[in-house]
C-alpha cells in the first residue's frame, strides 16, 4: 500500500517526468559537445510532450532548449 501511495505521489510531481526524460536522453546521447547538448534539450522536450506536458512558451525564461520542469504544464 505504501508503494502505491509513493508512486502516485511522484506522478503528481512534475520533477519526476522531467528526471525520467533527462535520464533516458542522457543514456542515448552522452556527448558533451555543444551540438549534443542542444540535441538533448530537444529530445527532453519531445519526451515531455509524449508524457502529456507542453512547454510554457509565454514565459521568456522558458525558451526552446530550456530544461527546467517549471517550464512545463499539463496539456
């Protein structure tokens, strides 16, 4: 019962899907070049979209390529 409660609590936290996306993308693209870093940001954004979130484009600090969970909202 505690595990179910803990998992459901994590789902409501936007940091959890962001960390999952960052980990998945990092495993696939471990490069450190500027191009690799830009690619990771695009892939993390795509991952968040598949998880049901959209980037807050109205906030100037949430430009494309920003990897910050506060920049995403549920669709």
